[in-house]
C-alpha cells in the first residue's frame, strides 16, 4: 500500500498517491499498540513530498499516529520524536516542530540518526515567517501614514 503511494508521489502523481497514503496511515492507526508501525507510517507521509494541499488531507491522521508512537515510548525515543517534529513542521506548526526536534536531538546525544540539521531547518523556517510578518507590519504602518 505505502510503496504504491511512495512510487506515485515520486512520479508527481499526488492525487493518485493520496488514497494509498490515506489507507497506509489508517492501517497503522488500526494497530494502536504498534509504535514502530505508527511511527513508520507517520514518517513516510511527512517525508513523502506531498504538496501542502494533499498533505493537509492526511495531516491529522499523520499527527495522531506520530503522537501515539511517542506516547507508547513515553516520549523517550529520539527517532519517534524526530518524526513528531517533522509532522509538526509539515503542518506549519513551527514552534512545536522546534520543541520536539530539540528534545529529539538532546535525547539522541549524537548516538542515533537524529541530526541538528533538521532543527536548523525548522528554526530557519520560523525566522522566515517572522521576517515576513515584520515586513507586513512595516507595510501596514506605511499604509496607515498615508
């Protein structure tokens, strides 16, 4: 199921991939005690490259699967926290992404495949949003003076 979704996504056939992605995450959610399956399904979706409009259709289930995998491991598995951070990032929830990636990096302590580069990326995205908001505020002040 997920392999077909991955293949179609890589081919840019997002509308065709979406039902496979949805089925994959739903299957994982039907096994709420399998932290690995939940995490793997959430990661596959978050890392799939789906455009935001497509990802939005699976974002809630993706977050639910990731959160459940973290609950099952008592938020102590850096790889699962890395996934949770990525899901939040893909949802545009940058503060949450940064919070969970910081925790993942700290817990991994360089021993697992959790890197600070993702944290840098999330912080840069937040900075870009803040800069854009500052520009809008500056534009508004100029308009108010006119």
